C-alpha cells in the first residue's frame, strides 16, 4: 500500500481515492477536472495505491470472472490499514474534517463495501463499480450503509459484453441504487456515455465534485 498526499493539508475536505498503479497517469487530469467543476482548490487529495488489485479490493473470496485471476477477499485487511495509517492520523490533526472516499471499477466496489463497515466516510463515489461481484447485491440487501451520501455512476455501454456475469452490471447497479433510496440518504445514479474504459478521470472527478457540492448544500 502506497499513500500520497496532494493539496491543502489544512483543508476541511479530504478526498480519499483508492487506486491501482495503472491509474497513476490519470490523476493529474482528474485533479484538473475536479478543480474546474467545483471552482476551488481547498481540499486534500489522498491516494491509496493497492499492491494487488483483485486481492486487496475484493470483500470476500471469489472465483475468477475472466482468465485465471481469482479474488482473495482481502478488503477487510486493506480497510483496517487505511483506517490506522491514513484516517486516524488525519483525524488526530483535524477532528472536524470530512472524508469522501472514491474509487473506479473494483476500487469503486471497495469503497461502496467499506461504507457498510465504517461511518468514517461522509460520502462515497463508487464510479463504474464492480457491483457484478458475486453475492454483492445480496450483501447490499442484507446490510445497512453507514455513510450520508452515495454517488453511483456507470457507462451506458458497460453491460454490452459477452461475459454473462459482467453483463449483469446495469441491473445490479439499478438494484443497489433502489436499495439505497430506501434509506433516504443523499444518493444519485449517473449514466455516462461509453463503455467501462471511457474517460475514467472525468468520471471520477464528477463523482468527487458531486460530493463536494452536496457538502455545500448541507453545510
């Protein structure tokens, strides 16, 4: 796990993004998009780069969906490390900060799952999240989320795939959204043009910007 801090360490808003090494080249564009949308630079941007994408971000053990890459189910270990090594030190500096967590793809699934494990996140941005993950929709049905705001988004062509499990992603995210609506929290489901790989930096920026603008409305 590698942690990086950018921006104002004294800011009241912390954007915490879970990433893989493959996303590093996208972060500069993402930050530019965020600042352009919200017209502000007053936030701390923290990235947590995982060591193993499939293993660290999966909430429980699962068989491979494609190829031979299985899922080890180490999300709980990762969340514990993030709490102890990132969140607790930040809160010790400023107790009144608000932390918004975000992630793309399997990292989006992780932050959504994490919001059921802890109330430390004021809101989460689960962007193109892997809600097709085996038994995840059942998990959502049987547990209560502990955050106040949820931003969900998906590409309108993501379900157009020959993989039968991945093809369920549109139905699954609609199901998750309907379930979250029952809690009457601040929640939105946004549809983006294109497949899973189109404009990930902009999609992430839109998610974080919504959370931050929503913060202005509620403050």
